[in-house]
C-alpha cells in the first residue's frame, strides 16, 4: 500500500473543532488575522480569494467568496497520493479513518452525499465538510447560504438545466 502523509486523528479533530466553532467576521479583510491564529502562511489574497499553506504545501489551502466576504475555505488534510490503485486505496483508508475520528468527536454527520465522497456536519452558520478526492482529502467549512446555492447548482446541472 502507498504511504500517504496525513494529519493525525488528534490534529484533524482539533482543526475540525476550531473550524466548526469559528466565530469571526467572514470578511477577507480579516483573513490574515484568522490565518495567523491557525498558523497558516498566506501566499496571495484578492478581494474574493486567498491562497495559503495550511501545512501540506504552497496551495494546500484556499478561501473563496464574493463581495469581500469569505464563503468557503478548503484545507488539505493529506498530502497527494499517487494516481494508481495503491494511492486510491490509501486515500480511501484515510477517508474512512478520518470520518470515524470526526464522528467520534463531533457526533453523527448531518449528511453523507452518496454521489460524492463527502461527509457533512452542519452548524448554525456554517457546515464542516470532509471531502475525499482521487488523490487528496480536504476539510472545508462553508457558509450555509453558499452551500445551499452550490447544492442547488449541482442539482440543476445533474438535471441538465444548467
């Protein structure tokens, strides 16, 4: 099996808990301070985006939004796996382990998307998301408004209406 660099369960739970409990302005103008609090290195910023290193390389973190307001932040919680069967097995194993660790710490997920490798824990203002990909796993936090709009767009696209 391929070796995959990942956060430890304890570090993952700490990051997820901090993101879930995050209380801040959600303004890009305040992003540098948030990044410093989390120990991230900001590499570039714009009115509606930021790129940062959250520990897995120069573009391992991103924040996107609109009108100067952050709507979604996505952070790598693993390094990259090889694009082969062993790499996919390593990502799948890490996703299962991380899902179990987060479920133990945060409680049962509020959603598991069957068409995607995505587990969600909804909060009053934002939703924490564990996102499995073919070569990397990300942890994201998105405002509930952005997530509802994104889900609607995906559904309309699935129906061929977009």
